[in-house]
C-alpha cells in the first residue's frame, strides 16, 4: 500500500537520526498513525535509552489504542537494558504493526511478531524492506557474524588510476566529492590505511570537510611499526590503533604506547586481517572504512572481507603509467573475477559516485 510506504519512509528518516549514537544497537524509527494522521513518533537516540516504539507511544498517549505502528525493524520481545517493546505495544492496544524487516538477533528473529499476533495485533512485514536492510547493514553484519562491517572508498580517474606515476594524487576528485568523502568517513567507527599511505601522504584522517565533525578511530596496518612519531596522524587529535606483528621492535612499540597509540599485534609476519577485525569488533568498532592504499585494498578484496565499495570516478585521464588501486589478482578465467553489482549511481559535482556490493 502506498500509505504504508509513506509512513515507513518517515520511520526510516527518523531512524537515520540515531546514526553513530546507538552503538551496537540498530537504528530504529517508529511512527504511530490513527485515521491517516501521525499521532506519535520517535527514534532510538542512544544505546541504553528508550527504544523508538516507546518514544512514539509516550507521545501518542491514550490515543494509541486502535492505531497502527510503523517501524523499520521488528519490535524487541526480550529484556535487555530496557523492557520488551512488544509488551508495551500490547498494553497500549495497538491494532496493527507494520514492519520493514525481521530482527536478525536470535533473541528476537520473528518471536516479536509472533507475540504480537498471539495478542490479536495484525502484523505486516516487508514494506520498504531493501531500504531498511541498507540502513542497518552494519548492525545486521555485526549481529550475524560478530565482526565489523567493512566498506572501501576509492577515488580514481575515469581510466582507473588513483595517482600519477610520481605518486601525486591531489586532487583527482572535485571539491564536492572530497566533501562527500569526509561525510562518509563520519558515518563509520574506524578508518583504516596502510603504512604506505601514511609515509607517502602524511594524512590526518579526520572529517574536517563534513558537517558532522565526529572523526573515526584511526587504524594503521604497520607490520614493523615504521610509523614516524612526528607524523601528522600521531600528532592529531583522536584515537590511533596500530595493527602490527612480532616483527615490530618492543622498544618502538613502548614509545608509541607512551604517545597514546593503542597496539594490536596479530600472529603472522603480515597483519592478519581477520584477527584484526575480530579484535576491533571486541573493542566496540563495529564499522570500518578502508581508504588504502593498493596493497591494503587488494588484501581485503582477496580475503573476501569487503561488504561494500564506494568509488568516486573523476572524468580525468591519467594514463597507463599511473598507479592502479588494485594489485595483481592472478586470475586466469573470467569466472574467477571479483563481481559486484552497482546499487546506486549519483553525480557529485563533476564526478560520479558508485555504490557497489559484492554479488553473493
């Protein structure tokens, strides 16, 4: 129904307001509608706080009796930091619940819907399902696999180059694309680069061009702890995690720790990405933006660790001697190529932004 989609869209808009504030919890928005009018709405504002459904019920008050609730995720039916939302909906005598998707959390996973139906509440599921899945793609990956959601961001020329042969890359993309890139940074918990990028570009890895200035944790892959102590990254504000190996000198690591750098050591000569991701997840880093360089991106690609890729394509031509973003993959058959589908295409200033997901 078009009306259902209209009110679900509002629930999704409300849910988005909770981005980066809900921690390990999903972003959820709720809208209560009676006789075609919104009488209460809310969203999950922070971990441990009231759920979206409770906020909406509080605003609707006694008018909630006989009304419809629109929510982008199945209402919870278990005790966590807050009581079950299903109990509150039944008590308020909501007549109908329209949800976009089932909660993948095994503590819920259809049980919330069943409890509502057993109480005589009509339940409809699947309205704007795809939009709801994308909104909470980080939460869904986290709860399903207990590992961070990993997205890579690439800025390249139209002939697939990320820099001149000299290594110079400022600037391939336009001002609007770079601003959007910083806004994307602000959406994720961590931003990851290799030591090569630090040595070549001396980046700060902040979100200075974004309207939301909250910068992610900075993560550097550095097997031998070669990062210069006077690098801009270490001199800047914000948490830095150095992912390293037993190759790194203990004295060097101690000095970095004294500077406030957190050290994560993995078991192989090269940083073990799967071990690192598990360690980062256990620290509450639930989403990671990979920004390079070539070796880092190629490793994440080969190991099948990329959940999403955003590519900014500039209408510039650099030529065959320019630097590629992807290293050798040693493929011999077309059936073995890494295949993605384009979910969205958007013009950003002079450039084009492609959002891609791996084909299952």
